[in-house]
C-alpha cells in the first residue's frame, strides 16, 4: 500500500506534468502563426501549383496540430483530476 506522503508526491508530479501539457498546447497554438502564403501590399508572395500544394498541406497540418492541442489539454485535465483524487485519498486515509 502506498503511504499518504507518497500519494501526495505522486499527485504533485501529475500536476507538474499537467502544467507541461498545458504549456505544450499553448506553444503548439502559435506554431503556424508565421507560416503563410499571404500577400504583401503589391501582390502575392508565392503563387502557382507548388504554392497551392503547400497551402493545402499547411491547412491539413494546422488541423492536425489543432487536434494535438485538444489532446494535450484533455491529458492535462485528466492528470489534474487524478491528482485531486489522489490528494483526497491521502487526506482520508488513516
């Protein structure tokens, strides 16, 4: 059986890991901020079939990253929930 102190230590580790997942999600959110085909005042930066393929791939990768962000945030939430359960267990144990 795990001691109360060990449960609390494990809960703290889960909280720390949850914070890392949340931080990763924030960083991933800005991953594509500077990647764009866009246009400058006097016209497109890049045009043609290669630019269209790149833009299509970029949209797919953004969707993939959005799903990854959601997964990171869900993992963080689950870790925090489990940490709370472990602390309650530690507090209620003799």
